[in-house]
C-alpha cells in the first residue's frame, strides 16, 4: 500500500515539474525577421531588439543563420567588447542554433567569422530569475474584460527614442518588424523639442527620398503622440540631414478600432398567456435578422465571431499559459494511480 502511494506522489511531482517548465520557458528568435546575420546598420540592430525583450532562466535563444556563413559563440564581457574570438565559452557552428539560458546575469554572444563581430554581429542580454508559478486555477477562467481590447501604446525605438540612430535606419526597421499595429494604437515619439521633430510623409516615394516638402502634419514639440489609422504610414524628421541619416519610420496598420460590447437591455419579457383558447401562430411573424448577435438566456449579448482580418484581439503570446488539456493531466494520472489502490 505504501509503495503504491509513493508511486502516486512521484507521478504528480513529475507532472507538476513538466507543467512548470511549459509555463516558464519562452523562445526568443534573435533579431526577429532579421535573423542572426551580418547587420547592414551595425550592432544597434541587436541592441534595439534586446531592449524590447525580457529574458529569464529557462528561456531559449534561437539564432537563425546559414551553416558555413556564420556561427554563434558565447564569450566573456572583455571578449565581447574587443571582439576577441580566441577563447569562447561555447561555440555552435550549425544553424539554426538553440541556446538555453541556464543562469542569471549578463550573457554575451558574437559571430567568430572574421570582421562580423566588429561590424555589429554581437548580442548582449541580461537574464533574470524565472518567476514562481502559481497553481492551476480551480475554476474556469473568466472571459476577458472589455479593457483587453484597449489600444496599445508603442514608444518608437523603445529606449533609443526618436533621434538620429548611430547606425542608420536599420534601428527603426528592426524595432517595427516584430510588432503588429492596429487602428487606435498610439505611437509615442520621444525627442527633445528643438532638436528634432516628427512629420507625416504623404507617400512612400517622398519617404524613400526624404522629401521634406511632401509632408503632412509636423509635430515640433516632444514627446509627440500619434493615434493610428488604417494603411501604410511614413514618418521622418524634417531637420536636415536627420532623415537621410536614418531618422525615419515606416509601418503598416491593420484591423479596426476597438468598440465596447453593447450593454444588454435586460431579458426580454415572455408574452403573457392568453386567457382565451390558443390560436395558431401568425404567419406574418418575421425571423430575426441573420446578422444580429446571439442572445443568451440571461439577457447578455454575445456578438458572433466575424473571422475578418480586422479583428481587434491580437493572438495570445506563445507559452503564455498552459492549455486546459495540460492542466488536466495531473488529475488524469492521479485517477489512474488511485485505481491501483482499489
């Protein structure tokens, strides 16, 4: 009997550990769509990317590169600053390379191919301890509140701000590449009044050529806030020669503005029973319109899913929470184990 009980405890412990790992671990693709490659604008591309991430113990870095063209080596801070490839802590030559972050603190990575590190193919990150996980909820997760569809606020360039980037426009292209901009979202351009401005450019051709005469509204006081509308948007600094040095941003905005759910007017009252004999239903009654929202018995209105690309709800981030199937595994195995006792 005691032996079977110990088996039950072991099964539950293993499943709990597996569940914790699935919640805590996240995967970061280094550089997002840029990948791990020779950056055309220098190390600011990877510095900007890392500034927008949060790294914890157990997370995985994915370095996407072509085998034979690049590699990835973990090095010390001194070797990172000097691009010294002589004594790496570890070296992976085959791409893509997955690197698990096993310790807290600063981690440094470079490409050991000649000239690549000096040209900016280097990454420095700071890893924090993994947060403690809470037990799975005992009740169903409530539906998201209307606040979950509120517009997002994006600080352009994150910690870099809106300035002349030291390595060219790759900094703002990299910043925008990993984001989904929706109608109603807000861009915040952090700059010093008098040193920079932000202008809406009317066409891609004017954006590409940094034509400051083909601009719409220009905001000269920082920080500037812009609420997004659908379509492509182009922004530059009109102070010469800031745009040609890379102070420019192009984004694509999708979706529709968030709208609050209609307030239910209360349950419809049932018709009073007739005191006379029942009569057949009238043939003049019309069915409800097919596009109207479904109404639950409680009177609350639940809109039908549209399925259009203009939906305001962004997809949930990967590994944000265990699925109900995973959460139910411990109870399934516990039931099986209890069966051995009887």
